[in-house]
C-alpha cells in the first residue's frame, strides 16, 4: 500500500497538465459530439434529443457545402503557394544569396507571420477597398482598371481575396521552415553534384528535393489541416459574406451558434471539422511512425 | 531527431557552388531567380510599410495620395488610436499573454520532467493523452466550452482566456521541452540526489536553469500565439473593457469607419510587439518552430 502510494505520488508532476487537458480540451470534444444530437437555443436552454436531425439539416444545406468547398479551395491554393512557391523561394535563397543578405531576406519574409492574422486581415481590407484601396489603384495605374472591383464585396471574388491575403501572410513562414531543412543537408552532397557537372536545376531535383522530403510532408499536412480550421481572416475580412459566399466551416459554425442560435446544427459542423482534421493529423502520425521504423 | 541549433547558419562554405561555368542559360536563370526573390520581398514589405506610413497621414493624404509619403509625421494619430481603446486592448493582451506564458511554460516543464525522468503509473497513457491533445483543434470545442465556461463562471473574464490558452498549448509545449530535457545527462540528477536534494529541488534548481534556452523558445512561441489568438477571444469575452487587441481592433475598425489613419496606427501598435520579439529572439523562435513541427 505504501509502495503504491509512493508510485502514484509521481503523478504530482503530470497532474496539472492532465487535469487541464481533460477538462478544457478532451471533455469539450466529447461533449460536442453528444451535443450534435440535441437541439437547443437561448429560449429552450435544456437540450432536446433530436437524433441525426442536425446532420440531415446540415447535409442538405447548400451553405454547408459552399463552406466545405471554400475550405477545399483554401487547401488547394495554400498547397500551391505555401508548399510549392515557398519551396522554390527557399531553394533560390540558398542557391543565389550570400550569407548575410540571406539572413536579412529570411527575416524580412517572416515578418507577416509574426504579426497577427487579424492585423493582416484588417490591413488587407483597406487594401481591397473598392474606392481607395491600393489594389484597385495599382490596377488602374498599369492600365488594368477594368479588373478593379469590390474585392471583398462581390460573391465571385470574396473568398479568393481572403485566400490571397492568407498566402501573403504564410509563404514566408513555410519558406523559413524549408530554409532550415535545407541547411541540414550535408555540403558534401552539393560538392559531389558539382564535380559531376550537375546544373542548379538538376541539383535541386536530385539532392535538395529528396533531402527535404520530411519537411515537405510536414508542411503539406500542416497546410491542409490549417485550411480546414481557417477562421480569423474570414471573420475579420468578410464574416462569410456577401450572401454566405465566403463562408468556411469555422465561420459557418460561429454564425449558426452565436447569431442564429442554432447550437445543435453548429455542433454538427464542429464534428465535421473534427473528423477531417483528426483524420489528417492521425494520417501524419501514422506516416511519421512508419518512416521512423523504416529507417 | 532534429539538430538543436537549427536557427544557426552552419554553412561556412557558401561559395562552393557551380558558379564557374556561367552559360547563357544559367545567367537567365539567375536573373529570374533574383527577380522572384526581389519581387517577393517587395510584396511582403510594401503592405507593412504602407500600414506604418499611412498611420502618420491625414485622411486627405490616405485617400488622395495612397502611394505618397505622409506630409508630416502625425504622431497624434498614434496618440488618438491609443486613447480610443488601444490602451485597454493592449493592457488586456499583456495581462492574458503574460499569465498564459508563465502558466504554460511552468506546467509543461513540470510535466515534461515527470514524463522523461520518473516511472509513472500509466505513464504511456499520459504521453498518449498529451500527443492526442496536439490533434484537437480549438474551433471544434467552441460550443461545449461556451457552456462549460458559463457554468463555472469563467465566461467573460481574463481567466477564460488564460486557462484556455494554457490548456490548448500544453501538448505542444510539453513535447518541445521534453525533447530538450531528454538530452540532459541523468548524471546531473544523480549528483544532486547524492547531495540530498529532493526531486522538486532538482527540478527548480538544476533542470529548469539548464533548460533555459528551450524555455525561452517555448515562451516566445506562446507569446506569439496568445497575442494573436482570435477565436477564443471573440467568443468568450464580450465585455468591451476586457477585449484583447485582435478582437478590439476589429471593433475599433467598425467604430472608426472613415478614420483610416487612426485605425492603421492602431494596427501598427498591435503588430509591433510580436515583430520586435521575433527580431530580437529570432534564433530561439526558429528553434522552437522547427523543433515543434519536427516532432
């Protein structure tokens, strides 16, 4: 008995962390699943069991599909820029730029990621302003005035404008991650390639790319799951409008829960987000486990 | 799995590149590469610069000469932004951010030590619980947390944000710190034990000081997270006097619709602390980021 107590005393170390996690992270996730089978609002605060009604309502709601589609668009564009373009930028930084300037550029590229997405969102809502915004001014200045529009105010462009801002904010961040990964590649590989007379492009494909594979996988995963969790920038710039055209799952959940007071429906949207992001993250874990055993 | 000094540029032989043979094609490639790097630098920097400079303009200048420099440095815009609410938001952000930094780093370091040095009953279970916490996203928990916080009386208090920012960041921070502590030699603990120190004393007097570099990284990343967090701050605090910067700025933007310079000054004030933190602690930042995503 005494020995048992001594062993359990070691729990003093993990107790605060475990308690916080259970109460504020795990319990809500489980509770959300439960709540998605109930219906309630401010006027009938006692949840009423409704089975899968919330899910039926959600899956037949065009706005839900619109939101999901916007998340997918977010993921695709982010992959192109945050995994693709930033990889190219990182490789160029490594290949072309001398040490000192490289450090400077790396710092500079990271700055948008160091400021909050809210600041960036509000800033870009000024830049997108139809009358005084820099974007339209710039288009007019180069003779493309016919392209000028109310970027955030039109259904056809709202979500794309938000996505564009998000790329501006994040490319530098992933580029820096790639740079760090590239700096871990042993120099000898490049020297061998040079001896073989391999050009810069070929060296990139035969050495750099395979050597940063792990980081690439990681960034791809983070980018995709980030795209399904997006909330802030949409909230700040369009709040899902106009006419729900730029809703994403996160903002749609928020709107349903805290504006339309349809908590059950909102909880079922949350469940969908949970399933998607959990599947992506679990896939990544499984992948990295397997690789660790392989090597 | 990943080297610790990732922020450090280990390349000493940067010039060992296939540069001797400058064919026409490689010249074109270099020009294109430099153009891309330069264009990206401008694209990143210009909006930030515009924000800072426009914060010094008057309305006339912002609307009529969006590309021009401010006629004079109107610090009064910054003073007005400060008076119109930024003071309060700023103070609130400082309170919430610093409290959550202290709580997160201490609780995580405490747990990390227990996990890597002690035999806990169900220790693997705890590790799994922490790992799983990495996969769960805040958005999914919004509705149950709203109920929970209301029920326990934390809704609309600083505590709501402090507790949540801590709970949701504990998994990441534990892994970050644990990866560092594992590398510390066990002989340190043993020597202290022989000197008659208790576990807790070893932790406070030996392990914690030795872990300083990673604690700094953890604290910086927590600062960036808490300072910029939006969703929780939006949903769980409704009292105007408790709002943090990200949410406060949005409400300020809607209050001051036409007074762009003041809003832009407010944005600059909000962005400055984290950008400065990043510039000063860049190495620790990058270490934390790459270690964190590498796990």
